[in-house]
């Protein structure tokens, strides 16, 4: 059985309706040792009658179509 330990750090720069982000994570396992992973991206937020709609676009370690991620989210305020 392989035991993995992980540590992650995240930093974001936010502008009222847009956001830029850089996420960095460090993972250790016995077979590979320490590995650093990094992701970059940007997103937009907008108010709608249903709540806040968020659209984020990001890439992983290598800038390629396979590492591209798109996140769509809706937030409700009470």
C-alpha cells in the first residue's frame, strides 16, 4: 500500500467581476517523491436573477487542450 502526503497552496488576485488565479500544489508519494503541480487561469462573475453566475477557465501543468478545465457555477445569496 502506498501512503501519500500532500500539501497545497493557492493564491488568487481578484478584481470585482474578473479573477486571475494561480494554484500550486506539492504532493509526495514513495514511488515518485515530491512533485509540484501548477495551474493558471481566469474567470468572470456576473449577477443574474437566479444568483451569481461564475465561469472559470484554467490550464494545468502543461498548457495543452488535455489540461484545460472549464468550471461553471451558480451562487445563491440569502
